[in-house]
């Protein structure tokens, strides 16, 4: 796997490895070769992983009924630049934080042994952090599972809060759209919830 992605030939499905840092600049194209069954990419990176602002991961030759699988397994911090979009990507970070800049998108599952931070207007799937989780203003995420505190910025939207290891701080207008399962006590009025919650 080249250390600089987005400026080279499209990558067909398969397993890729780079022992050092990897960055994405511009447009990274993943070629499914008209096969849904084979549309799985796994990138194992032995250093940090960064995407430049406004960089994008796109697919070519992907059947219309196919949902591709993209896995980034990173031994180091992960930073997605502002407005970058890695699409349907699962990111597993084993030695550092995951940070999404303002407006960045990674709609798969994000897992980190450390903290996960979403900037304003960022969008992600389920978040599993060994430390704190922070959603900036207007950020959107799925299930939140944190080993430490969870902070929801103003108007942030979260799915289920599966676990919070410490304080839960909620900004004005932030909502939880699913069940709320928190071992830590909540102060009255600190979380706005839908009128009906599934139990």
C-alpha cells in the first residue's frame, strides 16, 4: 500500500498493508470490478492515518445493489480532515485517538482504545471508545459506548448511549434517539430525550 493515496491507480478489492503512516489526499477510488461478493477492502496501517480536508473515498464499478465493506485497521492516531468523506468505512484504532474534523463523514463503526472526537457537523456510525467520546455541535453518531465521559455538543444527535464511564454532558438541543443505558447517574434536566423511548 502506498503511503500517499488518492493520486494513484484505483485499488481493487483485497488486503493492503503499510508499515508506516498513510494519508489520503484528493480522491481515492476503490474499484469493485463489477463484483458485489468481492467488494471488501482491508487496509492495515502500522502508523497514523490522516485524510486531507475535502478528500473523498469513492467506488467505481460497484453493482447498484451492493454494500461495500471497507476496513481501516490502524496502529496510531486517526485524523479525518474537515469535510473529508471516507464513506462506508469501519475504522479500528489500537494506539491513539480518532478525530473527525468539522463536517467529516465515516458512516461505519469507529473503535478506539483511546478517545473519539467528532467535530461540528461530523457524521459517524457507532462509536466504541476506551476513553471519552465528544460530539461537536450538530454532529451525528449511532450507538455511543465510552470508557469515560460523553459530551454531546449543541444540537448533536446520538443513537443509543450504551455505556458512559463517567459524566454525561449535554449541550442545548442535543438528543438521544434510542434507549438510554447509563451506569452513571444523570442530573435532572441534563439530557433531552424523545417523548417515547424503547425499553
